[in-house]
C-alpha cells in the first residue's frame, strides 16, 4: 500500500499471464553505453544471413552430427538464460504461464513464429507435454536457402533453447523434441 492509504485494505494480487507481456518493454537500452539489454543482461543481435553462414560452416567443417551438438548446447544455454532473466523481471501465476512466456520471447527474438497449442503438466509423475508449432523457424529458413530439404528435423537451436527454458522452469532437465519439419 502507499502512504496515506488504508493499511487494512488488502493488497491486490496481480496475476501475470504470458499474453500480458508488453513486448516492447522487454528490451531496454544501457543508457551509458547504448547497448541492448534484456533485464540486466546484454543482448547481441545477429542477422539471419550471418547465422546461416555459421550453420553452414559448422556443418561443412565438423559434419552434421557434431554441428548439431554445438548448436544444441548453444540453444540449451540460451534457453536457461532467457528463463532465468524473465523470472527475475516477472512473477508468473503458474509454470504453464512461465512456459507460455517463453513462446512469446522466442517469437519476439525472431527465432520463429511460435504457437503453444497444448500444455499439460503432471507434477506428481513428472510429466510435461507441450504441443506447439514453429512457423518460419530461422533454422529451417536458413537451411532451405543453403541446402536441399532434409528428412529429419533440423531446428537444433530452437528445440534445445525450448529444452533449456523448460528445464529452468521446472528445476530439472526437460527434453523438447522437434518431431517434424517442413
């Protein structure tokens, strides 16, 4: 309560849902250096052509399997960081809303146009089931500009970023698996 208000008036609890996030308020600017920030953490922006070149060079230099491992590690760590930072900025009313906020962040970051269609959490049995769709994933768009369509899903960064994010939400390792790709 504020000074002068009735101390007997109960506090109003604000419930934050992912759809309440104001996207333009999530990214700030370090006023002293002009650098972009997410919470207190410095952000780095890369264009899709640069990421496409990195993906191609990793695959050509290391092979598909080793490149996938590196891209997945990068994604997982990024997901942990996103979840940690958003939890420092906002209190969500449930783990589901915190997961849905991750979809908002991944879309806002340009990773994909993400839609979470189903989230089912069974904490007693440690089961999380999420069903969603990534449209225009930067990884699939990059892939198709450089290579022929592939028979297996290729969104290593995006799937691992989602894994890292969900792992932070639940405090234990969660594996998000991409099951099909355009």
